[in-house]
């Protein structure tokens, strides 16, 4: 006689919030808790740099378009279970920001999601995240691969694009006029400062 395999107990987004009080990196996927590894220096630095570039763009045009956040939990509700994803970087248009601002996870998905590929990431899992966000209403997802110096751009209603060195990343739907050469993206803060010093 074989014994039945025990079923993992699913939890809600609200229960997951309480679990995350210890500060350990996790995500909730269809009700199941998934432990996450802390990211490496390259990953963390690149996420910070992308967030800075998106914020600085709004400062440069002197127009507040929305909030740039990192590692913020966004809830996706399914009929049978909850998912809570925390993208590396995200942008939410100002008109979609909940007011008053929630004290727990955000009950909407971002307009722009940025996921950075780490050496230990399974590509299939990244594509699952992309599909989840797009199906839930996200406009565009950037999958940034620092090892290959490329960016995959996924839109809800358009074919996927692959950008390489020499290309420029744009986001006209959400950030009109925003242009980010990939050499600036992958060069980081040090390269940007050195380039500015040379041009002076």
C-alpha cells in the first residue's frame, strides 16, 4: 500500500505578509512560498543603477510620471491562490498609485517590470514571471542579462524584441522621450562619471 504524498499547504498574500516579517527574501507563487537567494554584487548594483536612471529621467524632464521602486511586493490574485512577486525594479504610473498608500503588499501590478538575470536563475522561471505580469496587466517587461549584455523587451500586444550592445532602450508608452543606450546601462555609474568628465 502506497502512502499519499502530502499536499503543501497554500497560504494567502495576507498570511505571506506576516511570514515575511523576518526579512528573508521570498516570493509567493500560486500560494506556495519560494525562498530566494540574496543577489550578487553585479545584480544589486545594476538594479540600483536602473532605478537611478529611471528616477533621474523624471528629474531631467521636470515632470513626475510615477514611482520607481525596487523589491516591492505586488499581489496577483488567481481564483485558486495568490501570487506575490517582487521585481528587481518596477515603475508605476502616478495615476495608478493607490491612495492612501498601502502598508502591506501592493494590490496592483506595475506598468513596467525589470527583471535582472542572475547566474543561478532558471530561464523558464524568468519567462513564467514575464507571462504572469503581462497577463495581469503590466505594459512592458525588461529582462536584463548583464553577462550577455542584452535586454529582452516584452510587450503585452507586440512581439518580443532583443537589444544588444549599440542599441538603445526606450519606453514610449510609459516614459516618452526616455532613451537608454545599452552601453550606458551596462557601463554603470563609474563609466557614466568618466564619460561626463571626458566631455567637460
